[in-house]
């Protein structure tokens, strides 16, 4: 055990005579200067529902720290909302914000060393940004996830807004119905109530062993969440004295567990970018091929939107991450260490004996009574022998169109589009493509391309509105595919392929696609190829010669951003399939 005088904060204190008076001026009591100093880093702010309530969790964690004999110092770096910026140039800042949050965490902790940290976040870039920062500073730490919002009336959730908007644009519903959906889709604080990127990454933290067992993706309004934040604060003081760091906990085995859980929940495709970026900070090389390998043959169990039936609010009521892990238990590395100081296997056994599942069932009973439904745990988390699917949910495609890989969530893609040849219809921006889709200027059998939207092209925004316009269209949703070097919202469904690497801005083959090229999509064989020109098939050798000739004529587009964060990001971002972290 580490004594108070040997803590990192006390070593720094000896070197800086200004330390004590500046702390006192901030509001610290004199006796607090010599006890464990815990940074509480959160994304609290008025940016969106996922961060607006985190101050309550900050204060609960701070109380837990105080009761355990430490002092909590509050630091904030709020995140942006992909939903609010969706469909505008603001979404181009989304992925870059992940890196900036991680950078600020590094600055906060390295400039003034702490003995441990509690990280509190909820949403799409705040979660991976905190997880990257957490790895980078590598001090004793614990993460508290901000939970999920409640579903609205008719179990309305925000992922359905894209469908409502597209239906309104087509004249299928009136303005009053669209406004009803807008006014009821977010009835509380918390991450959006579906297994999008925010929910996926909350679940990933527990799968990696970085949160208290059973604490990920609770309903954000639950008193249980406040209690977990309090207990996380207490545990963090113990971690400081034990000297147990994140790097002692997170290993390749931890990531393999997380990817298995990702398959079981049909998690967001964005995790294929975030998880390798987090692993990179731990010095672990993780690739899309690891996702593809682990997903093959894995069970898909969670019947929650966007690929399932129910809102994410019910996830905790069915037993949450521990219940998922119990179903796939024989395939997990149960010997990995977690923030409790115990192994994953020990944690799962304790949960069985401390009433966790009985408490969850009570919450499910309450939900059923309020909503006049009769859900069972098995309706939400399928038993291992009755899965929704038995081949995971993510596939990594490769070929002459994506030599370094591309991502598809095959559980959200119509089966008839998983082995097909389509005709290319390329666009150099989402705006052009969306307008063409909404007004049926694309045809059945088209492979619609949106390019120059990768990290170096425009910051790698989400193609959410276009994907929703396609998947909600009764004719096009099962007859065309969308292919991009950008990415998709975790709410996206339908025939969408993203993260195509190398990206267009770097001269990847996606930049060379021309109208009416023949595009082969073969998910079972993991193929994504250009196999013909102007509707006529070519041999692989002929296609190579044609693409080589096109590449000689190709010139890169000028950088879209000449200054600021996005200039920095476009100059230094790794490829989508590497995780799009900043390379220096």
C-alpha cells in the first residue's frame, strides 16, 4: 500500500511552494492538502442530454472520495452533440473532438499530477475521448458512465427521427406528426436510448474492466446510478493507495472480451474505430481483422434498437453487461483483472450472490407496469442457444475498392444486398447524395458512393441522414447500397458500408470509382471490389490496369480546412481502419 507521503501529489507538492496557497485559494482546506488527491474529469456541460446531468454524478463521486479519506478536484471538458450538428458542417468536428478531449485530459493531469482519477462521461466522443485520455495518463482510475435516457411515448427513441424526417420530406406524414416526434424523442437526460455509439462505448468500458460491475448503461434517472458514482469515488481512493493503474488492468485479453460483447450487442460500427485508437494508447495493436475474426461465429443476443425492437432503457432491467457476459461466459477470458482488484470471473460470481439480478428484475417489473407490456429478461437478452444471429454483427470487407478494409454491420443489412453486384453512382459530398436519394434520382441496383468524407477529407463525419433516407425508403432500402470513406451513426441501419480505406483524399481506390462501374459486395466472403466498367465485367488484371491508369490522372483535392482544429486533424489523422487517431 502507498502511504500518503509517497503519493504522486505529495512528491509534486514538495517541489512547488506555490502549490499549497493556490489550492487554498481554490477552496481546499489545509488538511486536504496532504491526503489522496483525485481528479474528477467529466464532460459535464449544457451541450446535450448525455452531459447535462453529469454534475450530479460528479458530486456523488466527490462525496465518495471525501468519505474514503481523499479530496476530489473537478475538471471539465464537455463534448459536442453529433445529433445537434448532424447534416451540417458542424458534424465535421465530431471525430476531432475525441482527440481534443483526450488531449485536455492529458494536460489536466500531467500539468498537476493527481494520485488517481474518476472519469465521468456518456456520449459518442466523450466516452472514447475519456478512455483514450485515461489510458494516456495511466494513473489509478475508474470510469462512471452517464447512462441512457428514457424512451418517449409509443417507446419513441431518437434513432427514429431520421425516418420521420425522410417521411416528411416525401410527403408521407404531415408537419404535426414530425413535430410530435421531435418534441417527445428525448424525454430525459442520458445518452440516446438505443445501441448507438454512446451506448456501445458505455458498455465497452465495463467489458474492459474499467467500471464497477453492473454499472454501465443504467437509466440516467435511476438512483442506482448516483450510488454507483458514489462507490466509484470511494473505490478510486483505494486504487490510489493500491497503485493499481489502468495499464495493469487493460490487456489484449480485455479487448478480446470487449469485442465479444460488442458482437453480442450488435454494437456501433464506430467502435471499430474507437477501440483500436484506445488500444493504441496501451501499446496494443488492434485492427479491423481482430473484430472480423472474433465476430465470426459469435452470438448476437441483444434485441435493442436500432437493429432490435426495444429501447436501451430496458438493457439494465435485463441484467445489463453482466447478463450478456453470463450468456457468453465460456468464451470470455475470466481471469482478466478489473478496477475492483478482482478478476472478471470473481466479479460475475459476486453479482449473482449480492442480489444484483433480483434488483434488475424488480426494475423490469416496474417498467412493464408503466408501459403495459410483458417483457421478460429473455425478450431483451436472448439465451445463448436462441440468438438473434450466430455470426456476430460486424464484417470487415476487403478488395481492390478497399485494400485496407471497410466496415459493414451485416445484422442491419438486408440479406439480398449481402452478395450482390451493383452499378456505381459516385458523389463527392453527402449533400449532393442526400438530395438525389430523397428525390429518387438514384435507381434500384445502384451502389451510391459518398467520398472525400474521410478523416483527411473533411474530418470523417457521419452519413446519418443519407443512410436513414435509404433505409426508410420502401423501394430503395432493399435495392441499393451506400459506400463511403466517412462513417455512420450508431443509429444507422440498412445497406451501408463505411470507413473505406485508404480514403479518397489520399488517393484510395474509392476516389477512382466512375459512373456505372460494377461493384461487387460479398459479405460472406468479405469482398468489396470494382469488377467492371460501364456495366461490363472485366478480369482482375484488366481492372488493375484500368485503376492504375485512372490513378495517374487523379489529383488530390485541396485541403478543405486551412487553419484550426480540422486542419490539424486532416494533416495528422491515421486511416479510418487504424482508428483515425492523431499521428505525429
